């Protein structure tokens, strides 16, 4: 298993600065998602999603802004001031601030996102039900803390298969290549394939899991 002490220390430094110096809106909690947060790191590729939950952010106001641009603009200014970062990855948009940084020789890809605070999943999903399908996409970030809880329960062997799938994706699909599968979608597919393979076979291995994974993606959506 790869030693993740330094990458995690780098993330902790960023979180510490956000918690102590960023006061533009009241932060209730900061969750660490992405491959480091989910435990599915591909060696040498350290990406982290930091989601700032705030009680000062109204979901209804987000709808009126059609996104989080008002808040991510403030984050962008803070990152420039505190870390001296002025260049961003192509993914910078009004929903997140994406940048690369280095800490003690470790290169990190950071995605800073914000979300209204939700006391529980039921409250969040009830809110989603009140929105049109197009509007719901704005709030996918809000589920990050429950996604982390889900991955805490995922078997360590399944996480190893996720790492292999992501390494394959990274090899054949560059970061800006159209059609690049998302990490979260791939992770869910691999978990499903792993669970199905273990129900069907005794001592299921990579071949059985791969077979189940291929059967999952052979749908009109992927053809």
C-alpha cells in the first residue's frame, strides 16, 4: 500500500488555512472527497475534492444564481492571496475552483467546491424532489459527505479494483479528452461489479469482476 502521509499532510495544510483564515462565509464543515478522501488513490495521481458546507449559503439563492459563482469567486480570490496561485485547470467554472499545487514535493490536484449545509440526507433529497431535473444537476456536490460515508464501507479489495480501473482510464483518456469516464461513475460501476461477482462465484478474482463490469457498460448508453 502506498504511503499517503505527505499527500494527506498537504491536504490538511490547505484545510487548516481555509478553516482559520477564510471568513467570507461561515463554514460549518469541510469534507475531503476525491480519490484521497475515498481511499482509491492511483499511485502518483493525488486529487482531492474539498467541499465547504455553509449555513450562510441558501439553496434557493443558489437556484436564483444558477450556480455557486458568487461563492466560488470569493474562494478564488482567497486562494490567489493565500497560496499565490493565479493559474487554474481548464475545469475552473462557476461551481468550483480547480488548481494544482505542490507541498513538500507532492503535487496535488485540488477541486474546491461549496454547498449549503444539510442536516441529513432526507432533507437534501426532499429539496431535490422540488426541483426540475435540469436544476438538480447544480446540487450534485451536496451529496459529497454521504458519498464519503459510502466508500468507508466499501471492501478494500473492491477499492483496489477501482484503482486499477482508474489507472486504465488515466492511461487511455487524458484529462481533457472528450468522453473521459468520471471517477465517481467508474467507482460505482466497479463496486457493483465486485459485489455481483462475489455473489455468483466463489473467490471471485479480477477476471470475474472484469466480466461483470463489461456486462454493466454494455447498454445503449455506451454503444
